[in-house]
C-alpha cells in the first residue's frame, strides 16, 4: 500500500489505538498484578474475562443494569470469586509449588470455558444500549461515547489500584510478599491471604474490563481469549508485575496495533505486537518498568 | 441418542441369523442394517457440529433435522416405519465428523445427513463412501464436496460456484437498475479459506463488471476491534462495501460503521455471516438496515415455509438457514427411502440419484442430481428492510424491491 493518507486520518488511528489499548491495559493490569505477587501466569484469565462478559450481559438482561453501573456490582463479586478461587482451590491444590499453581489455573480455564459453553452454548450475546452508537463529532472524526468512557474509566481504575498498592496496609503487605515472601511471612503477614487478595484484585480488574467491553463487544464462551495473548504481550512489555508498565504498555500496544493494521492490514498488523514482544525480550527482558530480575 | 434395546426372543434370533447368513452368503454387506431397521425403526444418522466453534450453527441444524423427523414420524413414518435418529456431534472438526461416521456405521444407520461446514462435509463424505453409506450434505458449499466422484454424496442446496455467480450477476442487475451508482468497492474479508477464497474471486470478477476495487482488507478471526478497518473505508469512501466474514466479525464491522457514520451506497455480501440473520436484525436493527446478501434462503411466498418459520419462532429460536436446509435434507432422504422401498444403502443411493423431490420451502427449480449436485438449487438475494429480511431477487420469489442506493 503506497496510498498517502491525510495526517488527520493518522491522528484518528492513534486515538483509536489509545482507546482500544486502554481496555487491553486493564486486562493486563489484572494479569500483571497476579504475576507480580504470585509469580504465576494466570491461564484462567481469559476464561474469567469470558465469564465476566456473561455476568455483565446477565446484569443488563436480567436486572436491567447499565454495564457501567454493573461494574460497581461485578467488581466486588469477582473480587470475592477470585479470592475464593485462590484461597480454596488454586492455593490448596498447588501444595506450595508455583508450577502446580500454573497447571491449576490452566485446568480452571478449561473448566470455566466449558461450563459457559454448557450453560450458554456457543451463541454470542450482545447488549443494546441507547448510547451504543452515540459518538462525539470532534471535527475530523467521531469518537464513540462508550469507548471514551472506557478510556477514562481505565485510568480511574489504575489510579485506585495504585492508591491501594501505595497507601493502604494491604497494599504494603502485597508489595512485601511480592518482593520477599519469606521475609513477609516472618513479619507476620498471612501469605495465603495476600495471595488470595491479589488474585481477587486481578479478577476484579477483569470484571471491570468486561463491563467496559460489553457495550462494543459480545459475550461468548471463548470471547475472553482474544484479549489474553495481547495482555501477555503487554505484561512483558510493561514489566512483569508493574502497574504503570501495564498501563503504558497497553496504550503502546493499542497504538501499534492500530497503526500496524492501518498500514499493513489487520492480519499483518498484528505482527507488530509480537515483534515488540520479541524485541523487548531481546533488548530489555525485564520490560519498560519491570524491577530487575 | 439412540441405542435401543430390542428384546431378543428365540424366534427373532433365528429369523435374523438365518436372514443374516443368507445376506452374508449373497455378499450384501448392507443387509444387516435392513434387519435392524425393521426391528427398531429406520436408523438415520444426523451429524452436526453441536460443540466447538460451530456449535450454534450445528445446534440450529439439529433442530431443523429433528423437526422434519418428528413431522414424518407423526404422520406415520416412512411406509409405516418410524425414523430412529442417531445423533452425532462432529465437534466442529473434520476428524470429529469422521469419527462419528464410524460410530454411525457401527450403529447400522442407512444414511447420514448433515455436516454443515465444508471441511466437515469433505471428511464425512469420504468416510461414508467407504461403507457405501448415502450421505446428504445439508449446507457445506465447497464445490469439491460433489466434484470428487463420490457416488454416495448428494447436495440439495447450491454450491459456492453457483452462489458466487448468482451473487455477481445480481449485483450487476441491482446496480444497473438503479442507474449504476456504484463504481468503487472495498472488500473486507476474514483471512481463512472462506473469506480469502471469496475475496480472490471478487478481485478476479468485479473489474470485468465495471467495478473498481479500491482495497481488499483481510483480517483474522476473531478480530477484537474494527475501528482501523472502518477508518480505512472512511478514508477511501467506496460506493460499495463487501464484507466476507463470520457472524461475530460481521456484526462488529457493521456496528462500527454505524458508530463512525460510514454510510456507503450499499453493503453487499455473498454468504455473509450476519447479513441475512434474524438475530442481527433483531439485536441491531440500525446497523443491519439495508444490508444485502446472496445466500441460502427460503421462498417467502411459500405457506409451508411461513408455517415452519412460525413454529420455530414460537419456540424462541431464530429461523436460520442451517435449520431449514437440514429440514429439507431429511425430507429429501425420506422421499428417497420411500421410493427405494427398503432401508438398503445401495437402493437409497440409487433412489437419491433419480430424486425429483421438490421442497415446498426453497426457491429452487426442479430437482435433478448430476454427480450428486442438485442442478435446480439456487441462492436468493435478501435485503434488510422494515426490520425484516426480504427477498429482492430472483424476481419470481421476491417479496420486496431492492432499496439501492441506501437513502441518505
């Protein structure tokens, strides 16, 4: 493609990328948090996102809840779910070995996905909102209202998460466990509880991401998987376990995907994301904001 | 699922073994199935991908097939013999389909119906051919399904070649009738066999028909976001957008186009994933409005089709093409078995070859199988109008006039 596009089109592509990237960032936030503390890649992340998409759909269909309001309900519900999963299933089943934890999350992913398939079949569900197709005319382009809300909400969530991590006792405890598990345990911190709290926070992020996604996307038993590979890339790019890293990484990946898609096509544009992935692993394996290994 | 226990008394045992021995002696391996069929009803394999990626389509297909089975059984069966459906799940893969053929053959079915996806139909037809099992394809449109010389395979619906030719001819007809408003085209397609194949064909054919293709945009399935694609469409402002996508991506694309105020003169699809889907029309009527499609479709003027549609909708289901294509396939096979006069595989195959079964539901010409393909099968062109899907071509079945170009 040697077509020349006006700069305004490129600005639009970048804006699109930023708005898409913000939601990627939120999915990645959950993942990086869990990695940073538990040192495991949570393979159930995509399945939990699918489950959250269905939860947001059901909240809209059965309770008539707007997805953005549903986020305030689903975040605590999924926090409790995540806490319970780690405390009563993943933790006990892993017998203290991190590698086992990885396998348990993989098993959970299969279980959740098939439970969803059994209950909802492979049919996709969408929500139809009054503002679903509303967009703001900014002169050179239209900004979809729902995507704009998502963009702002992600920053709000990241801020809250950052405040929890930096200003609260539980945040201090999480950071203590993340940097020195044995030391934290000796200082009287209940590691199993902190693990579960972290898993809960990560899962709550997924629930909010689902509520932000559903107005523009759809719920299906495998819908969440489309975001997980991207989220892994973002976690590596931003630095494993880093909150600002996930946020900036998400935005970078969103823009790269958007521009890559624009110039090289959607199929080939995806390559850009994975080129970043490989480049980061080669040049800066700890990521942009990652702590030294 | 059908694994009926037949009380086996001494007399029946003697009768079946004696006949079985005679059959074996005469070299007819298909005979035991006849015996079972007489004892436990007429076993017919209904094979659909009811789990995995294609499960929605597979489940719709199964519903359609079962509706036909229930209807036939309620009317007394085929010459008094009730159809005993043997349900199979292809699990959305060709291997899954092959495995089910083995099971169905072991269960002594007299024929198999279904498949849905072309890749599954290709595998199933080959596996069924090994056992001389007659196989009626429900949907699978790949031309190669019926061009490999398999004697057992029959397709009542149209293949890809026929559909794409009709689609292109009809596009020209619609455009000409409106005074040729459409000159430029952008094709958006998913990058697997279906979308890429269609895009290639359109790239080869459209320029010769007076259309300039501005760009062909491939994308993977699933694609999370269509903003970039829509931005490209917006930047080049084509008269016509031709999407070749599966359902979810099709809907996302149409929604994003609406959201970004991208309104070409027409959106035209060939076997479009959502272009003629009642679900899409119901859930996003504004995004679906005016979209045209060339696809499998029923004859809207048929009372029988409307009755079936109502039955399906009363059950809370959508009247999708998978459903009535399977309904037809079961009736096609039932008609053949009736004429064959026996549940004998070879006789059913022979009866299918000479079938003149006419579905009251489809807008087809007279049925005539040539190498397993029904030459009378044809697609129809639809358009989303008044929150409904109307047929705009062929004229003899149309219940609405095409609205093209889309009013501003």
